[in-house]
């Protein structure tokens, strides 16, 4: 038997979905997202440390900060955006397992294909909308480059950064859905009539 020419695509009969216990993803993109996600998860510990610092400053020294709340909000929001990429890469996204687990492997593959097609439609709409959000957040109406700021006393450009992060994440999510769709279309060696 010849060697599998597509090492990222499982051989016929093998499950194309990663084992629920190993968060590794099936493609190089998924593995990169998982690797980065493990590193970025440490930022949650930083958020806790910064929050404890603010609590101590506010309640022990009666000297609250201007920067903690907005920094923690920005970091947390950025991580939650990235969490969508991680969930799809590790196949830990929301799924109605009552139905999914009760059907055959072939039907599961078709359900995944429908999921990927719906995901691509969703991503298309979000990429379109987030492009305008990101563009408006970094370019002023008169065409000059300027970053949208929060409008607070500290006034950091976190809204602009977050909108750009959302736009980039949606492009990556679209690519993930395309790769997962290709994987599932190839999984059984047959191309469905779509």
C-alpha cells in the first residue's frame, strides 16, 4: 500500500476529527493556533495579577488606577476572539452532540460539511462587516491615519486594536473553515453534490 500523499488528511476509515483528548488540530494552521493559544492563555494569569493590583490600589491605598479596567477588558476581549479560532482548531466548538453522536460516521461527515458551509457564510458576513469597522477605526473620515480611542481619561487606542484583531481573526477563521471543508470532502474519497 502506498504512503498517504496528504499527511494532513486522514486515510479512509479513520476519523478526520481530532481525538477529543488531544488538542492538536489537523492542519498546520490548526497546530499553529493551538501552539499560540497555549502561550496566549498565560495572559489570563496576567489579567488576574493586574486586577488584584487594582483592587489593592483602590481599597488598601485609596488610589485607583486609570489604566487597569480598560487594559483588562481589551486583553480579555482579544483572548475571547482568539478562543473561537482555538475552538475550531481543536474541534471543541458548540455542537448538538445528542444528534451528532447518535448518527453514523457518514452522516456526521455530512453534518460537518453543512457546519463548515454555514460557518463560511457566517465568516463572509463578519469579514465584510469587520473590514469596515477596522478601516473606520484606523482611518479618519478625511483619510488620515489615526487610531480610534476609548474616549476615557486615559484614552488608549484599544478599540482600534480590537477591531483589527477581530478582522484578522475572521480571515483566519474563514481559512480554517475552508481547510476543514476540504478535509471532510476528501475524507471518504467521494465529492458530494453541493
